[in-house]
């Protein structure tokens, strides 16, 4: 009988051998699973930390927080940016940069010369002075017709228009944007008063206000 057999028990209850039976399950598998999970988690943290360091030193292709805040505070819509660009592009020329051909389309004599002399005093360059061509002679009913290239529609023509309120603006096929025609019409009485014309020039030279910026952050 083995020393492990309790006293008084034998036969089928006899225990052989000289070691006590194991009553607990082995812990090896639990420890192995825990070590695997811990290793995966540690590797993930190390990889994440490495990426963060790379972003810090290389910028990671992202704009800095300060720049982002500044951009959020002043970001304008595409329409606002387009309007601002147009305002810069449409800065009107000065009178001294514009050459005016003064042509008389009325039966009254001397109007072209008088008007040209006054425009010269106001700083404009004067080109041809005389009668209008047959296409316009005695056919302009208003105060006058301002004629220029398409490029002058938002440059030289508005500047000249400050000197003759109520004149009609029209474009033709010429290429020189700074040379325009002032064709005196039947309704012409006089040029706009110099004081009023100067105020109109000042307003025209001022940049137009752009739409308010929109914050998108």
C-alpha cells in the first residue's frame, strides 16, 4: 500500500505512487495569453508614439494650430476673394493716363474746343478735336457718348464719365484702352462742375468693400 492511501482504505481506493495528485489547472496558458496581449498593446503604443514624434518634427503635412486659428478668423468665401481680386484689378487710371478725343456731334460750333480745353485743365490728355464722324453726327440725343475699347469699360470710360454725368458709355473694336472718345450730343450743356467731378473721382478711386469674411471653424 502506498503512503498516499488513507488508513483503512484499500482495494479500488488504493492510491499508488509516491506523489500527491494535482488539484489545480496549470497556469502556463493564461500567462502566455497575457504576455501576448501585453506585447501587442506595447507595440501599438510604441508605433503610435513614433508617428506622433514624426508629425511633430516634420509637420506631418498639416498647418500649425496658430496658422489654423488665424485662417479661421479671417477666412473669406470664394466669392469674397474673387471680389477682392477684381477690386485690385479694376483700379481706375488717373486722368493724366487717359487720352480723350473730343468730337462734336451737334450743329453748335466751338463745343469741341471749349470742352477739350476744360478737360485739359482737369488733367486729361487731349487727342483729336473736331466734328464727329457721319456715324454719330447729329445722332447723339443725350449729353454725350463716351466710346472706347472693351478693356476701357471698367477703367478709362468710368473715369471720363465723372466729367460728364448722364453720358452713355459704349465700346468698340479698338485695342488702345487708354484712348477714348467724348462725342458731344444734342443734350450737352456743360461738363460736370469740377468740384463734383473731383468728388466722383475720389469715390471711384476708393477700393470697393468686399463681403464680410465667414468663419468656417
